[in-house]
């Protein structure tokens, strides 16, 4: 029950007190006179929130300055016109506010930033004292959902490792009767090992991820030295979780993969028996994988040279020929990975060619949206790319026919690397490209990348593409064939006239054909079919002037 306040100031609520403290704190240097003049409002916050005067002032400043985003400690010094060393004296009070849940703190690259959790803001808006979260009475799935939230906060550097441990132990203490909690506690594991096993359990239950790479683990430890020790033990098989058969290496086509781990059947049975999980050994993360049987047949029209190159690549990737070539490469000491670059102007059939190769060779295809790989948060993009290749390897595991990994419109990640990059974004771009280069070097599958801007291709990437096919705009004969295939009712002489008049790519012709079909639905068959199509052609590129119209 909250204390009854003495009438030190007019009737106010928490937000009123915060507003008055903030107004008087600006440029105050947090002097003694500030604390004296603002005493009624500071005392109000102290009594309502059970805080010291210093902590009450900090809470008010955090709520105002953070504005629901992250703010560096130097921002506070600037706001109150204090030198930074004096503000640093308040860090102990900030740590107490962090412990009690009033603020979040990120410690990254020797910089400290703060923000106020939304639940704190909402409590102030309701004029209520912040109450610790009640974790009691959870189901097992609720438990794992909350564990996932805590690992997310650690991944964002909001929690330290010790804070993560404290949070998860509080959750366990609140739910001692859940099977998972009982089993984990009965093992009496060292804290570091216990958290690693909880992390593996979380990834399996919440993410259906039983192919865990090093990039899924490295965020958990505060110290690089600790992480390198753990990584070495995992790689060498000496870690206690491996020795005690809680986790094991995954298997890639009969070979142990020491960079990927999964929970053993024994661990799943002992720890997660009350959680519905997919069958052991199943590949879980197959989002984005398209079956070869789902790819519709589409006739493509290329120059004789491109046709020949595409046919050769298709022949190579047929199962029997591919396996024979891989055996010969292995015998000769060469890498087994196949990489191909399809480059050329937009709409020339690069992506469709990759899809048709997959269909013709019976290979499923994992098509990657490159733009989604590049996260706005520095460090996330690298994790996305590592996870991508881990997922691809997991999908290939146990398959008799290796799937194709397609990087569509890959300009953004295979362009020239930046020399002397000093901005965070530039460093991230270079780091991203270095990871992809290394993955391509170690690839044992099939990678096809498409790009429109080959002149910007980094030399290191160019060397790693075994096959390079240039897709050019179709010639007149090919364009006439494309017109006929898109609009079968169009007479061949009209197809040739359109091909001679408009140097469209296959993609542009398809776009016009779609417009024509829509018109048929809306307005019925036109009186002059050719003129109707010409009208669409003349509007396809608004900046072009094609001169006299074709009239019939």
C-alpha cells in the first residue's frame, strides 16, 4: 500500500512531477539549489516510487530524454549542462534503476546508452507505481516464450550475462513445478553450462531450430575470452553438454559438421517431454524453399550462345552427371561447390532461367530476398547471412538431390568492397561481403546469383563464380517469338512488326501482355488488336518517343 503523502505541493500525479523535475533540471548543473527548489516534486517521486532523490531525478530525465529511443549518457550531461565526469558519478544509481526495471541499458563498444521500457511509461501514464512482473502460474510454452524474451534482450545487449541468469532464475523460481524447470535444476550444472542448455532448448521450442550454429550462441557471453573457450570445447567435442549427450553435431551427407549442433533424442526426451516437437532428425528451417515440382514450365527465348550455356549448365546439374563430376573433383582435390553468375539488363530472363534449371533438374530452390538480409541494425546482417548458409546446409542434409541457393538481384551484396571504410555502415557492408566470400569458398552445394550491374562486381566475387552467363536483350527473332508466346492470338507478321519497332526485354513484353489481358476482361476484345497492343507499348516507357504510330 502506497504511503500517504504530506501536502508539499499542489495535487499532482507522476507525470506532473516528472514534467516539473525535467523543466527545472535543464541547464541546472544538478546543483544543490536545483534539488532545493525542486524538492516538492522530487520528494513526491521518492515517496511514490521508493527511490532516492538522485534516482528520482534520473527517472524523470530518462523518461523525457530517451523519448522511447536509445540515448547516450553524454546526452544527459548536455541536457543539464554538466561535465561528463559528474554525470558518471550517477551510474551506480542508474544501475539500481536498471535492476529494478525502470530503465534498459546497452553497453556496446565502450559506450553506454539507455531507454525506458514501454511498461514503465504506461505505468506513469496510469499514475501507478511500477510493479515487478509476476511470472507465476506459467504453462511450459509460456515459460519458453518468456525465456525467449530474455535471450532477445541479451542478444540486443540490454541484459548482461549475469542479468540474463538472474532473470531466468527468477522465472524458474516462480514455476518450480514445471517439468523442464525440475529437470534443469536436478542436473546441478554450472551456470554457464546451464544457460547454454536452456538456450538450445529455447531455440528448439520457440524457433523449431535443431541446427544451431556458432552465430546462434556467441551473443550470450560478455567476454570474448569466455566465448572462444566455449567455442573451442564445442569444436573439439570436449564440452560437457556433448560428453553428457545433451547436444551432438549435425550430419551433412554422412559427414559430421562440427559447426552445427542439435539436441540429442535423450535430451529432448528428458527435458522437453511435455512439449510438442517435430520428429527428431527433421530439417526445421525450410522457409523460402520452393519445390521443383511447383515451378511452372515456361519457354524462354535467348540468343544461341546463351541457350547453349544454359543448356550446358542444366545438363551438368542433372543428378547423375552432377554426382559424377563431384566425384571427379574430389579425386582431383578440388572443391565440390558450383557457383554461377547470371548477369545482364533487367527483364532478360535471369531469374526465370534459374527457376527453369531447377525444374528441369529436379532440384528444389531456396530463393533469397537479398534486401531482407540487410538489417538496419549493425551486426544483424552478418548473423542473417550466417544463418542463411546454415539453413541451406541443413536443408541439403540427407537429400539425395542438393537444392539450389538463389541470390536474386544480388547487386547490393557482391559489389565492390570499400577500401578504408570507417563508417559503421561501410564496415558492415565489408563484413557482410567477407562472410559471403568465405561461405562461397567452403560451399558444397549450388549457388546461383543474378545481378544487373556486373561492372560493379568485386574481383574477389568474380573469381569465385565458376560459371558466368551474360543475358542480353533478345534480338528481333527472339522478341517476335516472345510476343507470340505471350499473346498466341497475335499473327506472326504482327509479332515481327512489334519486335522490329520496340526493343523491349522479355520482362517488358510480359508486362504489356498482362495489360492486354486485363483490358480483355474490362473492355472485351478490341476492334484493332495490333493497335491496342501498340498503345500499351507506347506507354511502357514514358520517357521514350517512338515516333509515328503503327496503324491498321
